[in-house]
C-alpha cells in the first residue's frame, strides 16, 4: 500500500485524476481497453471534473459504478446524477461507455445479476477491473460495504444488493471483484477520517475497508485526514 499526503482535498482530487489518466494510457497500450469503476463523494466529483482535462484515451475507456443508491433517476442521492454532471458532460467519453447500475429496476437482485454480466463482458470472467476507485467512510465502510451488512460475506457474486443504510438500500460491487482489481485508488479527505485511515493503513480487517487487499493500493489523503492539519 502506497501513501501520499497532499495539502488539501482539491490537491487529492487533481492527483487522483492524474493517476487515473496515467493508468488509462498504460492499460490501453497493453490491453487495448481501460475499465474503471468509481465511487461517489464530493472529492471524487472534483477528481472526475479534473480527469476531463487530462490526456485520456477516451474511446477505449469504460466507466462502471462501484455502488449506487436505489433511488429514482436524477435523484441527488444517486451517484450517477453527479457522475454524469462531473464527467459525461465534460469529457469525450462515449455515453454508451458509462455503464450505470439499473437501480430503478423492479427487481434489484435481477438487476445486480445483469450488472455482473456487464462486468464480465468488459473485464472478463471472473472480472478484473483495471482500476477501482474507493472512498473511506467515518464508520469504516467502503463502496456500499457497510458494517454488519450480510453483503460483507458475499463471495460468490460480483454485485449484490444491501440492506438499508442511511435511509437507502444500495447496489454494490463485492469484495471478490474489488480484490481482483489491478489497481485500487483510495481518496481519503477530512479530519473525520483520521481514525479510520489509521485502521485502513494497518489493514484492520474488522472494518469493511480493511478487507480490500492492500498490495495494489495507492492511498491519496489530505493533511486533515492524515492528522496533520485543522
């Protein structure tokens, strides 16, 4: 696990964008395609806006969702709403290459199976993402893998539906697919994350984030999350 401490959240976002762009160019050179899965959050939306200005081989890029709240289309709770505003409206990514979780479906479990098939089509069977971007919650969650949810123990599916967390059920990628990713990029910002960041860096498997394998991880944090600032 590689750690880099930067001045503030904007610096983290810009460095994250540069890292994704570099990995995209490398993946396209080697495999002809870059399969990126992204999480939500304020800093990630800034990162994706910055990514639109980077040198990225967009025709060969596919963007997947790490997780999504089960909510109507256009709802501000939806990661897709912000993903489209931050990236699709700014970068020349072909719209068909942004693959949204179908959380509006009548049967979320069936929708999760269909999203798993999308993963396999793009990233092989079992799917191997080129890069998974993750965040860290103040309760130790990552993606929508939250403490005490039965989804934490799913090991036979790439995509699953959670119980209710903060008022919403969610669809999420599971640990098996996250742990096969060639690269994992963590963005961690804000002083509320100090304690959980220490546990992540210690590979504490008692928190969900600590169950993501560390050897392929690059962790970008601001000074506040590192306990070095206000």
